C-alpha cells in the first residue's frame, strides 16, 4: 500500500532527482536543437557589424597560397633552429615554439580547407544514371567474381 511516508521518501531520494534532471536536460537539449537546424547558414557570415569585414579579410589572408608557403617555410625553419640551434636562450626557444605553433595552425587551416574537405557539386537537374554504361559494366564482370 502506498502511504504518505512512501511518497515523501520517493521524492526525497537522490535517484528520483537524478532521473528527473536527466529527463529535464534531455527535453531541453531535444527542443533546443530545433532552432539550430532551422537557422540560416549564411546568417553568421553576412552580419552588419563593423568588424565583420576586417575579420573576413584576415581569415582569407591566412588561408591563401602565400600563407601556406610562409607556414611551410616557418615550420622547417623553427624545426631546424630547435634541432640544430645549439645553446639558445630560454626566451628564444619559447619564441621558436610560438612561431612553430602559429605556422602549424596556418598550415593546417590551409591544408584542411583547401584540399581534403571539399564538397561535390550536384547539378540542378539531379543525378542521372547512364543505363547503357551500367549494363555494359555489369555484363563484363568475370564469372569468377560473381558470388554463387
């Protein structure tokens, strides 16, 4: 039989509050993600704030081919200085580490945005399949390659 003491103990138990907070956080995260999916993707890059244009210019300057070349030379130069520099002071060594980190950041930004992660362009008419080529490919499969 359910008594008042049982209900009071149920509401005072830590497991009840942990489960309730988990459910509450799950609901907040679930319904809070809908505005993010509906947001305009160009809205963040087309703001009217006064610092948007200079920051965009700096971003474009740090991801061009000249920045890529400078970063590559900087990585080699700082690496050579740290390896074969001999007795350099602690301040110089820390500055070399700083230059190395900046060069790696610029290099990786250019490398990742320029060559690895580029998307495909889908034509407005959609993708179509050339059935003649597909049939020719299917009929030219060797018989030992076919699963039996």
